[in-house]
C-alpha cells in the first residue's frame, strides 16, 4: 500500500478570474472612479493638502505642490501592475481618497487592496468603509479566492482597519523592504472566498440606514460584526 503525502483541498473546475478593468464602483454612500490626472489630481491634492503626516507609511508622498501630485498621478496610472481608484463621498460630492488593486495574480486567484490614502474629510466615514466593501465585493464576485491587505507593521491604524474590515491576521514578514530609506516589516492580512458570504452580511448590516442614529452615530460596530468571521487576530491590538 502506497503512502501518499497530504495534499491540499481539490479546487474542481478552477478558472482564473479576469483582471480588473476599472469599471466604476458605486454604492449608497460612495463612488469609485478609475483615477485620472486631469479629472482628479487637483481635487485630491486639495483634500490631502496640509496633512503631510498621513503619508508617513506610504512609499511616496507627501506632495508639496499640485503639479507634483498631478505628475505622480499621471505616471502612476500609466503602470500596468495596479489599478487605482479615486474615491468620492456622495454625501458631500467631493473626492477624498485613493485606493488600488495590486499584486493581481489571476492564475493564483489572489488580489490585494492597497495604496489606501484617505483625507481626514473621508477617513472614518460610511463612504470610506463602503469603498473598501465595494472593492472586496468586486474581487470575490469576479472569482478571486484570496483578498489581501498588507501594511507597515508599525502602522497600527492600518492594522486595526484590516481587522475591522474582516481581514484575518497572518503574520509579519521581517525586513520585507526598504521604504524612504527605512526598514519596513510588513504585516499580512487576508480574507478568502469561503468567508465572503458572512463578511458580505456583516457589511450589509453595518451599512444599513437602520444601523445609524439620526446624528450619524453607529449602533453596531463593524468590528463586532466581522469578529466571528476572522480566523486570525492581530496580537498587537
């Protein structure tokens, strides 16, 4: 009798999902449009201006002129290895952030959300949360099996955000890269397709108008709704 080594779970009829094409994504509170220098750069620079500290953990920025930021947007969107969105808050009618799909690997069924940078006017809003939901929704409905989030291990707000949104903590890659002349250890988080139905229910419950008082205060926290879905908790939080 042959002793076979253990093998992973079978994935029958696996078909790699499509690459994201940049179709706009719109919900009740937010709209995501493919980032374009002429349409969005000046508006986003105005939203980001005066908040240089918020670029601390990003591999680029801060930007000290509208022209400099316009050039960065133009050069960035020309790269084929990621897809950036500009994030619009429908309540205010203003653009206040960017986010992207990157490390896109259809053959592995894996895709990452990253380059997330929200101005104070957008951060912490229902629009910001819905933007993250819409990107996750697109990825899983397109057929991706794994949806990743990575950040500087020192970036505690990003680590908290990942857990709140339902990403499971998977560990830290030490000395993963050098950013702005400094070491970066990278914390890894991910959701997988089996978790998506429960996560979608959690987002639907949190985004429901019934979950907010008249003054906009949330009744249930999203982190409480996603806690039962997460399989790995960040021990630093």
